[in-house]
DNA sequence: GATGAATGAGGATTCATTCAT
DNA sequence: GATGAATGAATCCTCATTCAT
C-alpha cells in the first residue's frame, strides 16, 4: 500500500475499495476487473484508489490478503478433538465446505485467474497455501497411525486435492449444500483412511 | 465460424490459426491471447483470421472444441473390460491422467481463465462436460452393485470431482507423473467402492 | 520502430506523424508533446501512431534522427577549401547559422528538454554530437598551425561553445540574420586564431 | 503569491517550500517537479503549499526569483577596477563562471526546461536578462574605446552569447573548472577586443 | 481470397487543485 | 493556519475489429 490511512474517513475509503474490488473480481472475473470499475462501485474517485494502492496488482493483493484471512479464520475455527475417525473427518469436510462458502467465486478467481504474484505478494500467497496444506497434514498426523510417516505428505496432498475438487465441482453445479454429497465424501475419506493396508 | 473452408489451402489456414491460438493460450493465458498475436504466430494476416472467425470468442470456441475432442478421444481410448475392481480403477485413473496430459496448460486455461461461454458455445462446453461425467457414470454403473441406483449420480459426481481435483492440484505442483500419488488415488477409490455399507 | 511501413500509404502515415511530432515539439515543447496531440495534428488515429512507434520515446527518437540528418546535411554542405583565414571562418559561421536555421526551436527542445536518451537512442545522439564537434576539430586542424596539437581539442571546444552560444542567443532575440553580429563573430574568431602567442 | 507570510513560522514554511522546490527542480527537472512532491520534501502538507502559492507556476516563479537574485548577487560581487584589459576580462569570465556555479543544474532547468513565462513572470525574467546584459554593456563601455558606440550593443550581445555558450557547454561536459578552457576564453576575448580594426 | 493499414473505445495511472475537518 | 483526503481531467498505450487495395 502506498499510504497508511490514518483518519477514519480514509480507512472507510480503503475498506470500500477492497469490498468493491472483491465484489467485482467475484462477479466479473479478472478480465472484468478494472480500476475505474472498482472506484465506481466503491463510490470513490479513481484518484482516491491510487492514493492508497500504487497499482492494480497491489489492490488485488490487498483483496487476496483480506480474503485469505477470512478463509483461514473459518478453517481455524473448525472444532477439534473429536473422538471417532468419522467425527474427525466430518469436522474436516464441514470446515472446508464452510471455508469454501466464504465467497467461493472470489476464491476461484484469486486462485485461477489472477496472474503472476511476484515478490512480496508471492510470499503472502504461499503462506496461505502452506497453512492450507498444514491443515491437512495436521489432520493426517492426528490420525496418527504408525506406518512410515514419509507417506503423510502424499496423503495430505491427495486429501486436499480430492476434497478441494469435490467441493469445487459441487460449487460449480450449485450443490455445495447437498447433504448426500457431503456424506459420500466423508465416507470416501473414512474408507480410505481405514483401508487394511494403511 | 463465418465461413466453411472448402479448399485445402483454406483448411490449412484455419488449422494454423487454431494451432497458434492453442499455443498462445497455453503459453500466455487468456490475458495474453490477442487476435493479432494469433495471426502473427499462425503466419497469416489479421484479415484472414477474421475471414474465418467472426470474433475472438468464436476462435476460442473452435480451440476449445478442438481440444475437447482430443481429450475425449484419449478418454474413450481407455481400455475397458478389466476384471478386478482395482484394475478397472487403475484404467480409469490412468485414462484421466493421460487426458489431462494432453496439453495440460491449455486445458487449465480453457477451464479456469476463459470467460463466460454464452449461447452456442455453452452447448459445446456442456456437451463435453456431459460426456465427461458420463464416463464416470458408466464406470460406476459397470461396477454394477444392486443398491439404490439413485446414488449413482452422486457417486459419479463425487468421483469425478475427486479425481479431477487430485489431478488438477498435482498438475499445478508438477507431480502429475508421481506413481505414489497415482497409487494412493487408486487405493482411495477402491476403498470407497468396496466399503461394507455400500 | 515497431513495424516497417511497406506500402506507400503507411509510409505517408509515418511521415505525417514525424512531421506533426516535430511541429508540436517545436511549438509546445516537451511538456506539450502528447501522443494524442501528435496523432491529431498528423490527421491519423492514435492507434496508427502506436502501430509504428512502440512508445512516445521511440517517436521522439525518430524525430531526432530526422532532424539531425537535416542539420548534418546542411553542415556538410558548407563549402570548403577557402583560401584566407577569414574566408574559412566566414564559411564556418555561415554554415552554423544555416544549420541552426533549420527548425531552431525543434533543435533547442531536442537538446535541452527531451529527457534521458537511453540505450540505442543515446548512440544516435552521441553520433550527432561527435560529428558536430568533428566539424570544429576539422576546422581547427585545417588551420594547421604547428603548435602543440594537444590544444586542438580545447580550441575546438571553445569555438563550438562560443559560436553555438552566440547563435543561440541571437536566435532567441530574433536577430539571427543580423549581418553585423555575424561580422563581429567572424572578427572574434579571426582575432583569436591570429593572436601572436598561438 | 497568494498571501504574505507575516509570522516567522510562515516565513519558514515558505522558505522550506522554495528550497525543496529548487532541490527537486535541479535534481529531477521540470518533468519531475510536482507540487505534491515539493510539499513532501519540504515537510509540509500540500494544503499549506497552496496557502502560499496559488498554483504551480507561481511557485516556480518564486524559485526563479530566488535563484536569479543569488546569481546577480554573485555577478555584482565581481571585483571591478582592474588595470589591464586581460585582468578585466579575467574578472568578467571568473565572475560568470562563479555565477554559473551557483546551483548550475537549477539554472539550466530554469532557463531550458521550465515553460512559457507569461504575464508578471515574464517581467521578472526580463529584468534578470536585462541586468545580465547590462553587466556586459558596462564592461564593454568601461573598456571605453572611442569608435562608433552603436557597436557597443552588438559587442555586448556577442560577448554575452559567447561567454554564456562556452560556460554552458563546459558545464554540460563537466569541465567547468578547467583552467585551460578558461584561459583560452580569456585569450579569445582579449584578442577580439584588441584587434587592430576595432 | 488475402493483406495489413487504420480505427477508436477502453483501461491504467498521474498530478494539480479543492475543501471538510 | 494547517492538514491530508478526495477529486477528475488528462495522458499513455492496447487490442478487437473494419475495410480499401
């Protein structure tokens, strides 16, 4: 950011810009994301936008940080310490569904469309992905079986990919809230983690 | 398309344009995809491009159709009629991996970046997704268990989402060819399909 | 330049752009030199301008090359081989006045206002200045006195600065064509070159 | 100026703004001279700047007046009353070099880059140039030869142009302090003023 | 049919200036 | 008096598309 907003008024402006930017990114995608459009929707002048964000990318970075914080907050809020495996899995799946329900369109655009995060922005993005993966690794670890832990990485990768994919495609079809799908996903994960040769 | 290429030369021109477009889309993404750029790489004039494609979207549609045809051809080529469940699953997974290896970058851009398919293009895209899902439905059906068939739809949805997600995230990390991941994915699907309460 | 104009029409366009640019630069200075303004005056669209010049600086470079070529052509046209010193000096002074009469405003703006010529443009500019100085060095050398030639450099520097300055300030006052001033300038140079201790 | 600074604090503010403006003008040229930038460097708010200067041009005028005052002060300080011609000429040249050494970059920018002095600013600028020329006229007059005094004007014009030009070009080449060049310049002027036919 | 010159709406960004606090 | 948030006209540049040759 170019300038720290010190007065209340400017903080409100910055917030309005970020909200409007998130809205436009979610609704129109990266190609439809124009700084003039953001300023318009935010109800501020284009000059005000550039007073706080040196360029388009730094704005999208701010939006990204904002969104990731929310998503991570939801994920961290997932209740822990369940007894049975299926309860643990249900908590995980439920948490991811909720996390994905936080502005799912924005999430997709941020991950898929927004181009080259270079430099400092890369770190923020990687930090998010790292914590994201850690969520799965922690889960796999907590399941605590005694086999070669070298597998944990792969298993976490598999689980995150599968859960992500199922939720993603369900979101696209508008059936994210389907209880049957959720139930089947839970069953699949449980079956996988319980398989005899694990 | 504006015009059907009737002569051999015209067909060669159209092919060159589609190839060049696919190349650019894969290499530079949707944001780097310009009609002038495509014409340049194709070695034809911008006027010729517009002789065959009325606008940018119709060009990207042609590219999409072209690519989806290839992908479906690979998927259809997956060997069928295996005996054991795990052999069938392995065939499925292997087929999907191969399908995703057909110009994976182009695939990702077409699915993630290229914006709103409206009108006729929508149909083509949906037809692809339908056949894609049918592949899974056929697989689930062929596993042929006798329980409530109302579940088949959900199970296909789950499987396609999970497989897609795992392959997608692996592709992003450049580990699409990891045998361990593939093995775990097969294990997960087998475990799921074999679960006692199915 | 971004593109070589191959057809006659495009060559005319490029010429019109360069002429208009030179005009605007001379009339309004670097600060008043806008690409849209140039396109307007040239009677072409802004798009055409950018078809041939990748950016504002490359346009100003083309203008510079064009102008320097003209100036050097005039300087080279100065008749050589005079007998007496004062005839030689008169030829020199006359040549410089004529060279400076070639779009004097443009000359001033190009030398004084146009910012940082980096890279390849630098070379063109330096080449001009070098030939410019060479003109003086050749003159000093041709005067052929036998004293330490290590002075030739300094003398050339002095002469070019003095002649340039006189012509420059005369141009500003609109008295470039004053015969008296020219005569005095010739006298000064002759007196200097004839001084006893030279 | 919009307002006369009456209190000490105000005067300090105005001074800071002028200093900062001169600094920026010298360092970054006219193109890099922005009111917000000046306010920043001066350590005052942009609002304060506009409290004292109604617009950008009035600020640059103040800077110009300030600088010209300094230069004239240096020129006036040149010691007078030397005996021999060459001593007088040396004093003149030395004075001009010193005057040009007072913030040479700022001087160049003010003379070459800053655009159109209209209205009241024109007067200030002309007053400076007049006094500048007067310096030379006084010098020519003091040399007091008895020939047609109608020449004095021309001779002053020639001398100021030549001295200015030599110093200017030397400054550009970074050899303003070269004693040889200075010596040659003095020689040239002496030779000119001593020429038999004067 | 093919060419490529020309077009101009649209989008990112700057900066002089105003005005509420 | 001072502050700095807000403004928006102006500028550079891109790229989809048209059309004369």
